[in-house]
C-alpha cells in the first residue's frame, strides 16, 4: 500500500476533524441549557466593542452569577446559557457559531505540525511505503 504526501495529509486532517466533531458533539450532549441575562454594570463600557459583564442565570431554584467578556451588543439582553450538570456555577453564554466553529482555531496548530511532518520530514520522492506482512 502506497500513500503520496497529499493523500496522507488529507487522511490526517480528516482524522483531526473527526476527533474534533466527536469532542464537540460529546460536550454538547453533556450540556444543559437555560436562559440568563448579561448585565453591564458600567454604562461607559457600552461605548466599547467588548466589555466584562455579569451573567445571571437560574438552575433549579438557585441563582448563579459569572463574569464574561462579551460583545456589548449583548448587554442587558436575554441569552442562552450552557452549563454542565455537575458544575452549574460554570455557565457560559452559548453562541452556536462560537461553540461549533470558533473553537476550530485550536485545530490550527496540530494541522501546521502535521503538514510540516508530511511535507518536509518524509522522503523526497513524496511517498511513504507501508508494508503489511502476513504472519
């Protein structure tokens, strides 16, 4: 069986994307959701693009307050909060684009390392030969 560099790179990239998808789906399934409100306590912060705000939300009959740096356009508005059932005090604002796609930036470093390995360290002829022997 012979792989060229591009095929090997694409197989590795596909594997990284599959592992990423499994991790995101698992995190999503283990999460609980509720509604909360982001309160901006300093009116001067509303002039900025982002500001630290207080996130107030209820789980059961208990109120939780966390601090998050979020865009000021979300200030004093109702938001969806994602939290783990075991740690409801660690709730975060759930924005689907941020949860699913922004976290893909963490794949950038492994992709660069994988590409450097495949395209520079392997043989100059661009082929990696794997021999499977029958026992």
